C-alpha cells in the first residue's frame, strides 16, 4: 500500500505525510532453524564470534531490503 501511495501523481515526498505510512516492525520467529542456530552459537561461546555477528547482520540487512 505504501508503494502505491508513493507512486501517486499527487504524492508529496514531505515528511508531513509520514503519518499515512505504517511503521515497519521486524518479527522474529523463534522456532525458525536459522534463529535456533544463532541462539545455539551464542549460548555455546561467551563472546559471539565474528561469523555469528555477520550472519545476524546479514539476516537484518536482508529484512531491511525486503521491507523497502
């Protein structure tokens, strides 16, 4: 819906109309295998490894991209 509103000819790019657009939320499914694996990796070590941080960052960045 947000994309349709932005593409309208009368659409104003001002922040004054930001109330019309919904706020984006990130929902995490705690039962997804990827999230379970991240939790397991964090619990196994006292300090999260660089690889674990990279995977979490990649998941977050891909969620940002798909949200627009």
